[in-house]
C-alpha cells in the first residue's frame, strides 16, 4: 500500500501503545510502504517494553513532552490514548508543526474540538479523526445503495450498537478506564457515540438541529459513567435518527436501518437487505422485493485493522491538499457537541436541546465519498474551514 507522498516516507509517532495502537494501527502501518513509525510514547513502562520488542528500531518515550524534547523529526503523531488526553497531546503536536491523526472521540468537550480545528488552521497542520466505521465494507455498501438512488432520499435512520460489556483496555495499564469519567469523559455515548453520529450525518446528509437523550448507569456503586444511551436527533426537514447504544446487551452486534422515500436498507453486522415495494399493475396490490447481500466487515474483531488504511489514505490526502480542518474534522466537532448536548438533555429530564453550529464551522459539503468525481481539487490552495483565523 502506498499513497502518493512524493516519494517521501512519512515519519510517525504512535502515542498510546494500548489495544488499538498495538493491535489495530501498527499492523495496518506495517502493510504500508509510505510510513515509518519511528517512535512510540506510552506512560506505562510495560507497554513501552512491549513496543521495543514488537517494532523494529523504534524509539520509546514515557511522555509526549519527552518525545518533543528529543528533537526527533516527525511528520505526524497518531494519538491512541484514552480520550482525556486527546486534546492536550494533539494541541501540543500542532504547535510543534506536526500533523495529527487522533482516535475518537476527538475530545471530550466541544470547545476543545473547535480549538483544535482553529489551531490546525493556524499552524498549517492537519488534524484528522479516526472515524474508521466509514471504511467498513458494510458501511461502504450502504453508502453505495444510497448513492444509487434505490431507496430515494433518506427520511429516518435507526442505529443500534449492542455490546455485552464495555471494551477493556490493555491489562498492564487500566482496563476499565471506559467506565471512569476521569479518563473517558463519559460512558458509552463518549466511547461509541462518534461512530454512531457521523454515520447518521452521512446518511441524512446533514447535521442535526436538536436532540433529546436518556442515559442509565446500571452499576452506579462501581462506575461514574452510563452504560445505556438512547436518543432521538432531529435533522432538517423533520427527518430523524433514533439511537440506542448499550453495554448491557445479550449479544455483540450493530443493527442499522435506513428508511427512504422508495424503500429501506436493513443491515445487521455483515448482512444487508434492500427492501423496495412493487405495485401490481392490474390489482394495485403492493408486494416487497428483498435483495440480500453479505459483506465482510470483521465486526467481531474490535481492532478494525482492515479499515485503517483507507482512512489513513484520506488523512494523507488532507495533508497533501492542505485541508487542515476538513469535513471529517468538522464532523468530529459536531459529534463531540452532540455528545455534550445529549449529556445535558439526560441530566435535564430529557428536555430537548437545540444544536447550533458555531460561525465558521458550517457543513461544507455532502459526504465526501458521495461527491461526484472531480470535486476534490487536490492541488487547490489551502482552504480554511474556519474563517478569520
Ligand atoms: N476507532 C476504533 O474503532 C477504536 C477502537 C478501540 C479504541 N479506540 C480508541 O482508542 C483509544 C485507546 O483505546 P484502547 O482501547 O487502545 O485503550 P488501552 O487502554 O488499551 O490503551 C491506552 C494506552 O494509552 C496509554 N496512555 C494513557 N495515557 C497516556 C498518555 N497521556 N500518554 C501516553 N500514553 C498514555 C496507556 O498506558 C495504554 O497503553 C481511545 O480513544 C478509544 O476510544 C478506537
């Protein structure tokens, strides 16, 4: 795998050698010929020791401060720590002139996400979120069906994420950080909300204008974060996304349904059904055609390593086209804002919260993968997504 980087192998540092860093990102980088991971940063000595054993010639550092003090030349850092540190690490890298790829959620507060977008534009460096579900074969197949026009304009979607428990971090550090607000910033909404919300934005081709949400914590004596989340998001044109995410499910599964003007898509993990009505000409009776497709997304493998490189290619395209805070980043800002407003709604007896987009952070275009060919001008001059900075 090799993206056009003018023959230059990009030098990267992975910050956080935990589950996703070591099992998701590093195996994907090892398939590329355009990237060298030259350094690993981790606050946990046992994880650094593992990185030294597993990655040839890698330098190791106990903190990003140590990394930057070393003077090592870097093109980008890949932030794969728990969310509490995403903002400070990413901001430091941008100030040092280093591009940033950052795991979801981009930050735990909307203001921090917007500050990162502004810092990216000011420093002429890209910040790009790991919104990897977009690159799962099942999601790409759904996008293709929408683009084909078979179900017409999408009017409502449901997105359900079922997990029997929270995902565990590596045992050498703090496997239960997802249930501890100090590290996670919240429970399943913070952990999984980004994936759910950017898919809803893509499928409804808009950002929501209001929401109402409810959260539950089934073990308040043990944890200070929610393990069950439901919400209704209202989109322009009275269209809706209904969301349920839970760590208390009896199975591990994602179930998405998309309802359009001329049919529906029903996806459960790898299985996709496209349901369209057919009217009998003489009787006028309606019958239903059901087309079934099976994709191969490896949903049960939480490392999602097979989705990584298509996403990384988009990060490289953003670097090459000077798209410092592009559509993916603006979506990340909206995801964090939606999560924050959902917490506020739940804390306020599910009252509806209006969602406003700060000036300069407006949606720039439709889902990039659905734009007509030729719409992406790779050699265009730098574009500021954030006017005035
Ligand atoms: N996109 C996806 O599909 C996906 C999947 C899993 C995890 N993630 C995200 O990846 C991130 C990490 O999750 P994980 O499951 O790998 O967690 P993990 O606990 O397995 O790994 C975290 C690692 O970060 C290290 N660390 C903690 N604070 C640090 C700091 N300030 N500086 C350097 N290292 C630090 C820990 O020692 C640990 O090794 C989270 O943001 C999570 O949401 C994304």
